[in-house]
C-alpha cells in the first residue's frame, strides 16, 4: 500500500479559495513592511496571492494590501510580484 503525499494548501487573498503553495506567491509582514518571500522561508505573517497576472493587478488596483502595511512602497512591491509571477509561469 502506497503512502499518500501531503499537499500544503493556503488561501488566496482575492478569491478566498485554497490552492497548493506552489501556485501561490507569499508576501510577509516584516516590521510593519510587506516583503516578497520568494522561497517561502521568511518568518512572519504571510499573505498569499495566486500566481496570475489578473489576480495581482486586481489586488494592487483595489488597494487590498493597504490594511496590512501603511508604510510599504506598493509600486516597488507590485513590480517585484509581477516579475515573480512572470518568471514562474
């Protein structure tokens, strides 16, 4: 009898659906600033976004991340997240 592999799922901020971690981009709140966690290894509270350009555009255009950080440079963060999304797809 074979063992079933365990898949870690997390919830997407926009759609509120769960996806495997490999399909998501993680943002971490580090000292009141949001950082892109490319390797999913930073400690801190994580926010997960689906690796989809439409999802990323909608999250940043609606300003959904402003509740998590008031001092973050969202323009640079948006560029980093878009690069990460296009690099993995």
